[in-house]
C-alpha cells in the first residue's frame, strides 16, 4: 500500500511539475504565431499593376511643365508680350474648358492634376506669336473638349490633344497661323520661318538670310530664328527633353528615332540629288525637336512597347520628312504625329509581348 501511495504521489508531482512546462511551451507558440503574423508576407497575391511608383499624374505634369519652362521663357523674351498673352490664354482656356465640361457632365473636376494646363501651354508653344488670343482660346477648347474629354478624359484620348487643337486652327485660319513677326530679308506675311523660306525660295536663300551656314546653325540652335513661340531654341528644347529622360518620365527611343529618321531622309533626298541634303538644318528647323520630345512621347497616345515606340517614331519621322520635301506645307510634325496616333492601337497589337507559356509548339 505504501509503495502504491508513493508511486501515485510521484506521478502527481510529475504531472504538477510538467504543467508549467506545457504552459510555457504554449505561450511560446502563441508568441511565435503572433510574430509570424506581424511579419510581412513572403508572397502577396493581387491583381495588376504589380510595379508601383510614388509619382502621380500631378507630379508627371509638373515635371513636364518644368522641362518646357526654359523654352517658354525664351519665347516670351524673343517675341514679347504677344507670346506671353497667347501662352496665358492657352493655359487658362484649357483649364476653364475642362472645368466647364466636367461640371456640365457631373464628373469629378480634375483640373488640379495639371494635364489641361500642360495641353494649353503646348498648344500655345506650337503657334505663331501673332495669332489673335480668341483663336488660341478656341484651339485650347477644341483640344480639351473634342480631343480629350469627349473620348473619356485623360488616359482615353486617341490623339494628342495639343496637336488636334493646332490642326483645327490651321484648317480654320491658315493665314493667321502662318503670319510671323518681322525677320530681316523676308516678308512677314508670306512666311518668315526657315522652313517657309526653304519651301518657297530654296536652301541657298535660307543660308543667305542667316549670313552663312555656320551662323545659320548657331542661330537656330540658340533660338535666333523665327517660328512658333516655343520651338525656336533647339538647345533649350533638347535640354528639357534630356531632363525628362533623366527623370524617367519619357524614354529616349521615340525622340532619337524620330529625329534620326528625319535627318536621314532629308540628307538622302537632297535638293541637288541623292545625299545632298542638310540633315542638321532639318533637325534644328521647325517643330521637330518640340514634337519629338514633348508631343510624340505622350504616354497615352504612343505605343507601350519599345519595339512599338521605334515603329511609331520611324513612321512619324518619315511622314514629317515627306511633307517637308514634297508636301504643300513647309512643316509636317503635327500631322505626322496625329497620323501615327491613329496607328497606335494597331502597333500595340502587333508588338504585344507573347505571354509566357502561350504560342509554343505542341509536342
């Protein structure tokens, strides 16, 4: 009996001594599970997009506005109060047009994102400083209402809004759109831009007008030429474009390929036979630099893939060169980009990357 009682007491003592150990283990398990639940998950399953960035639409638009500011300031200095008024009217009219449309349609007002302001500025940069202010306002309204809001708003427009506004103004008031400020040796009414002179009087006249070929290159580079408000200084536009590439707002493929295509074609098909053209002149003249860096790179209306962007830029450059060389207009940047905008959905479809595991050969 005593032995049995001792055995029973020992077992009870063992059970009693084991209970704190079990409780401690349980507490450790709970603490471990809590720490695991607090730790970040190794794999998160969610819908796309999977790659995110802190920059938003407002930040992108503000960055682009900063990039074009030097060219805008130069345009105001070069052309005076007319340029300032047209730039202000273009931006304000675009913002008002978007506000009125969104209020009328019962939509959320998004003028604070800066996209309408940027559209108005780009439109004003691509027109003559002598264009009447009411025409600038109409162009901005067309750009916002017809080309952007009627398509569904930002992100749904097929064509570049600023170029739609410019094309509408060119069709409606061609004389006013091609009337320029006075330039030595050239009639301001018939056309005073280097491309206009090239189209009507030939390359020799352009060189003579600038006082020599080297002087022509320097003046076109630093903005001592006639033209639209924001396109005269190729150097400032180039610096703004490089700034956007550095900030990763745009990629280099579209501007590089578009400019190179224009330079190549205009060099090959020169005025005096094959390989007699002046590619540097065509690179610095007109709205090529402005269009290549700030219009063709529009992330909404340009293709998504790099291969598609190269095709898009090459097509825009080829059409620009074709219009300049044999077309009725001296400049073709606006229409070339709009034509390639219409092909962007097809280009995206053709250059769409193949999904992994689809399209291979069946064994």
